[in-house]
């Protein structure tokens, strides 16, 4: 069947329908998709929230308040649909932002906040881990470096700084597991979500025993591992009464939203590399081949038990634009984009290290802070904004440079995420930095769609997620002259990074 549009009306839906729940860093969404991964018109609900941030580096959330928003979104989506469409729901798929953790007691109640990937309070513990063991060997086993975003350093920080609270915890789980625990009374963690903890042996698909031996947490305090195609059925009360249409349908374990973003945007093999830029940024590719060696500076997560997800993630992205716009008191984004389009590449004389929330790939300096160098009386707010946007693009360019051993010669870059798709100027900047065309994904909710496609594959509605239409639109063409200018500017940024961060003795 030829499928050309990303959405479908309720009357033209092809079953089975998947209810996808997507928990992001700023909102929760529930969406309906049909068997081709088309979003059902009128089948979306959304609730926003804000993470709690402190100057000490805490970035937390109330896990129960977040789940209340999930339940509300599911209520709304189901209430909007007629009985025929509700009866066509064949499964529930979940994706969440990852590298998050909370502690629960024996009754499964949260006794800690949800600590997110952006929390940087464990920087001192990262340094301890680097002294205590061979980080390179851990990187190759788990696919993760030591960093404040992963659990090894976070567990050490918790036991060091919150010992009484730490002792109250019976089990450490992610938000997706907490959701499953409330709905079914038990929970497992998918290989996908576990791969973002920094504790999963990526080859054996087991918790990494040598690393756990250094930590105050044992395997018995972590969830059992499972794959993304192993569902639960039979909601417990009161949810079975609240959602009778979902009472006995398969409910699949949560998957990392980075993995599902690749799948949802059609990047299901090394032929297509996904570049997403929302609040943060990431470059990822899906491969069913064993990644023998993870390139220095990158990570290697899992989509599932047989597909790896090598790539790199930046802590910077749309958050840099939003912060600049707020602090510099700039105007409407559409007016800003027009102003940016009138400026020349790297004409401002500024060099920016855009680390407002620390650094992840490629240097993994979790305690890094932002730097703006080269100011003069001629510098304008738009200059500072453009220099910051270019700086984020340079960090993306570094990731692509490191990924070269894993890429095909003729790979295609597919972009998604509101930060890029809402800014033609930023799209052009990134295309010019990479020196490659950028194909724009037409999928508005790539993460949720990817979760739905994985569920459809598990149900047998798709033999493989690659059967779903990719929905890739037109490409943005790079300017070769701008590319050369930007490569010089990238070198200037590298030198500043070496002086201020790599050379800081961290």
C-alpha cells in the first residue's frame, strides 16, 4: 500500500492502533498511530511541566506528578475516540527521556525525586570513578563513559550526600519502570533504557558486575532486564476500571526516546543518520551489526536486543536558543530568524562554548560551563545569538567527525526536532557546518511514532520497522564557501575548549 501522508483520519485508520506514551523533558504526550505509523487526527493529548533546577546542579522532577500527567493524557485520548477506534487499540507503547532514576521503598512508593540526566551534582564522583578503574575498558563494555548523566557516579553521590535517604530505598528504577510498577504491580527494564544507565554490559546484555562491585548498589536493587517486545497484560485496579479498552491489551516496556526517535524518523539502518535537536541534541544511527569498538567520545546504546544505537548526545540545543532569547530579551522567534538570515557566517568574531548544562559528547566534562569570548563594542545581541547557534552546530560537527568509522560513504542525514525545524537559519547553519544536505523529517512526533512502530513489529503487524514509510521531505543544501569558514571556526572553538576545559585538570 502506498502511504504518503503522516496523518490519517479515524475513519481511514488501518488496525491495529497503537497508543503511544511519550514522556519528554518538558511535556508528556499520548498519541494514537495506525499500523503504518500514521498519527490519528484528533488522537493526541499533551501536558506540560517544568523540571526543578537549582544553582547547585540539581535537575529533578516529582515522579508522581509526572505520572498524573500521563494518566490525564490517556484519559483525554480515550475519551475523544469512538468505541470502534478504542476497540482497535492493539497495544500500548512507551518511550521516555532516559538516564533518569528514582528510589522506591518496599511498597513501590517513590522516596526520592526523579533525578534526570541533566543533574550535575555528581561531578566529584565522576573523578573518583576515573581514578578507581579503567574508564576505557568500562566504555567498551557498557558503551558509556563516566559522566554525571549516568548512574555509577549518581549512586556514589547519593550515598555520600544523602545517606539516610539512600538507606530508605529498596529498589532503583527509571520513570518508565515506575509507570509499569503502578499499572501492573511489577516492572522490568528494557535493554534500551538500561543501556542509558551506564551499567549494562552491551555485549552480554546483563548488568555489568565489575562496575557494580565499585558501587553501593547490587543487582538485587535493580530491575530484571527484558527486551522491548516483551509486553505485560492485565492492568490492575483502578486502572483496569479507568481504561477498560486497555485492560488486556499488550503494554510494552519503555524504550529510550533517542532510540525511538531514530525509528520514528525512518533512520533504521546505517544508510540514514538521525540528527535531532530539541531541548538537547543527538546524532545516532541504528545497526544490527556488532559495534566492535565504540569510538572515543561517543556512546553505544541499544534499541533492543539485536540492534545497537551508536552516536553522541549534546547537552546543548534548543535550550541554548531559549536561554539566549530570554536573557538577551530578544523578540519573536520568526523575527529573529529573519535577522539571523541577514547575517554572514562567523562574521561576529565570537567564539562560544555553549555548555549551559555541562558537556556530554564528546569530552564528557559534566562540570563544564559556558564561555563567550571575543566581545567588543560592536557586538550585537543577534551576533551573540548567531555565534551560540553556530557553536552548537560545531559540536554536532564534532560528533559526525568521530562517527566516520561507522558511517556508509553515501549516508543520508535526516533531521528532526523543533529547534531545527522551526528555524530555517539554524538548519542552514548545520548543513553548512557538516557540508552535507539535510533531509527534513516530516514526522512531528518521531519518538512517539518510533515507539509505536516497535510495538507494531512486536505484534507482527510489521515484519520489520523499516517497512513503515520514512516520511522524509526535501533537503537543505550546504554552501561550500560557508562550510570552509565554519571548519576554521570549529578549530578556533577547539583551541578555546582545550585551554579552558580539557586543560583544566578535571
